[in-house]
């Protein structure tokens, strides 16, 4: 069994400092299912839970609700009100209440621990290939396909799906990426992805996630999209003419197609 919180505790305890999410709850459950986990206990985290002491959490949840015989956590695990619970406290409680405790040493890459903070930093910098190595998968964001301003197909010859990603999710830095688009209706497609403000057309704007499905033709409005990032191609640029922009977009699509094909081969 895996026990996980919903919401992230920081969203309740210190919302102004809550980290961006690497995956939402639905994706987390899918990933755990793919790993062969038998059962997932989703523990609601609210203001009452934030005030629960470490001892009460052990007695009420780990023992009372889950009937734990062995608890496995990271060696830096902290829990309970004011984060006063740690692995040593958990072990002492286990000795008294009859369950084992194992604190697991964090994995390392290049001599540094693999942590969610490190992965978020890589994603925020646009280093999605490096983040994928630590994640063991491509970083993915999800959201509905909404109507855009209609430039992509008629004006630029490059129709895109405008994917609305919730603000709470970790989004890569502004730039152009190779990756994949996927939804339950059309399956998985290689894609060129833009996260940007479209400086050729607008003085300023909020970043948009626009995805060109390579070789696809069809209507995606309203689809629940999943967008995965394989590699960063370049920074976003402002072009002097629409023609220059179109030429660069075609080059981005060609490079994305090659990278995605290589990814499938490996």
C-alpha cells in the first residue's frame, strides 16, 4: 500500500510558498498503478490535519485506519503539526505499537540527492531532458484543449492545440520543445510544443501552451490533453516578419519529428 496526501501539505500550511506540482492526483494514481501498487490510501490534508500531532497521526491513521505492520519512508521524512515527527519518533512509536519502520536513503544522481525540489528547478529552467532522467519518465502536464486566437492554421500553416494547464502545475520555462501530445480519443502523437507569449504578435501576454501534432488533422477542442516534454529546442524569439517565423516553425517541427522518432527507437 502507498499512502499519499491530497492536497500538498504546503498548500494548507503555507500556501504562499506551496511548490508547483510535478503531477496532479489523477496522474499520481496512474503512475502508482503502472508500478503495480495494490492499494493507494489517499489521505485528505486540511486545516484539521495540519494541527494533528505526529503521535495522533500515527495512532489515528497509520495504526487505526491503515493497520500498518511496516512503514517505509524516506530518511528525511517529517510529519505532524509543525513537522515535529521524524523517522526516530516513528521508530519509537513502532516499538510501542507493534509495527516496523524503515528509513530509506534518498537516491543520488551526479552526487546530489534526487528530490522533487531539484526536479522542479530543472523544469523551471527548461532542462526537461535532465528532469526526465531523475523522474524516470517525461515530465507531463494536462489540461483541456481550448479555442485560441486562430492564427496557427490559416495564417501560419501550423495548427496548434491550445492546452490550458492549471496554475498549480510545474510548467517548463518559456521556449520551444519537442515532445508528445496524447488523449484518449486520438492516441499519442509526436509534437512541437511552444510555451510562450507570442512576441511576434503581442507586446506582452501570459504564457500559453500550444501544441502542434505532427501529421495530425482534426478537431481537438474540448479534449483532455496530456503533453509530455522530451527536449528543449530553443528560446522563444521575436521575428521581424511572419515569413521568418513560419520558416523557423517548420524547422522546429522537423527537428521535433526526428527527436520523437529517436525516442521511440530507444
